[in-house]
C-alpha cells in the first residue's frame, strides 16, 4: 500500500467521516498512484484543525513533503462527500508526486503560482475523468474564470512575479483590491494550460518540469 491514511479521531469527532475517508484513499490508491507513478509511501493525516479550511467545502489541505500530506476537516459539517475527500487528496498528491521527482524550491511568486496551477490542473483533470458531478466550490470558482479574467490577474501581479516576499494569503486565498479570491490558483491553472498547449504535452509529462520552463506561457 502506497497511501497510508491516519485519522486523528481521539475524541470521535471524525468518526462519521471514517468510511468516506477510507474509500477516498482507496480510490486514490487505485487511480491516482499509478497515473502519477508514485512509488514511495505517502502518509495522509486527517484532522479537525482550522488551518487551510475552505469554508464552503469544509475541508482543506497542505503537502509538507513528498511523503506527508495534512488534510484539515471541519468536524461540524455533516455533508462532506467522499468525492470531496478524493478531490482534496488528488490535489495534494500532485504536489507530493512533483516533489518526489523534482525537489526544486519555490523561490518566487511565479514559482508558487505554477506549483499550485499544476496541482489544480491535475485536480480538474481527475474530476473530469472520474465524472464527479459536484466538484469542490474552490475548483468550480477558479475553473470558471475566463482567459480575460486571468489576464487581468496577471496584469495586476506582473510586477510581483519575481518577488521572493509577497502577500501569500491575499494572492492565493482571500484576495484584495482588484485580486479575486484564489487568484494565484486560477492564474496558475491558466498559465499551466497555456504551457501544455504550447508544448503539446499531457499534464502528467509536465508535472515535474522546472518552474522556469513555464515562463514561455507569459509571452
């Protein structure tokens, strides 16, 4: 078994999600692991912690290393679907798979945008392939932004793309001024898709390309 789930359930507040979590992990094991050619074991921890939660989806995630993923779960919710757990795992596994084969640091805002764009593109691809009817609110929001919307975001962030210090919360999560919520994710998705089209390659083959390679999508 490649994916090792750990449910932090000492007080029983995640018990109602246990079966859904286990099923989602099994789906990822059978579908995502071979597609991403993940060969090393990955610990996935599920815990009732507030960090990184998407309020509308009642779930959030972060990948710390190629072998450790943290999934945050809102224990007050009653309706987190198995598909939602699967989708979150998919996104984070894309990060883990990349770092297992390319441990390049994210030095600039542009690097962070591409990093999240790759994971979001893979999440979108798996949602479509798995015929998930109700994708996360997060994915629906960023996927529905038009090229024009993303070009406006790009124009707003153009001068900051090379910065090593930037407002991560505003750019990737909350938004500010003329930046919409999750601007960094949707811009990343847009640039990754442009890159794939320019290079005529599938996402799986581009997942470990260097961040600098994606700069052709800025032209």
